C-alpha cells in the first residue's frame, strides 16, 4: 500500500521540469491546430510568439517551485510542532511517570492541531494570492478576447 505521506511523491507534482512539459508550445499547438490550410501557418504563429511561450514556461516553472516551497514549509511547520511535542512528552515521561498518558496525548494533540492550523493558513494565503492574481489578469483576458472578436 502506498504511503499517502510520502513527501517525495507529494512534491513530485510541483517539479518545475515536469511542469514545463505540460506547457510545451508544440504540444499545446498540436491540441488546437486548425485544419491544414495553405492560408494558415502554425509555425509562423509559433515563431511570432516564441518569447511569450518561453516567458510562460518560465513563469509556470517559478509557480511550481513556489508551490513546492509552500509544501516544504508546511511540512517544516508540522515537523517543528510535532518535534516540540515529542520533546515535551519525553520530559513528562521522565518527570511524571507512565500514569500521565492522557496529558502526553493531549499535549501532542494540541501540537498537531496548531501545526495543521498554521499549515492551513499558509495554504489559504497562497490560494488568496492566486485568486487576486487571476482577478487582476481576468480584465486583460476579457479585453484581449474582445479585441480578437473585432472584425478586421
């Protein structure tokens, strides 16, 4: 059975090089290429927009790296909180004996809860930033669509 907490697999989806594959211009154009026509030169479109494609790939690689960094920071928070809880429960073992199981469990549970709250706050902040960025660009997308629909 696969370990759902295998960090090497969690972060794999945010590998910048893997993300680059999804935004390969040739692959993108092949999905949307119109019927072959002497009046339409797809390679010309690609060549005209090469810098834009390269900039998009770079931006997506940077976004993937940022998400990978976010996940790593979340796991760092979790590790710090649970490590502190382990140290605290070890101290309780040494000073209070085995009859303090409920106190150790409570202390560890609180540490996990705090870690998860902090991890969620990190994720919420990233989501909010993405929504704000999309909202800012949506007007530009709408404007570009309107421009494309104008008769020439």
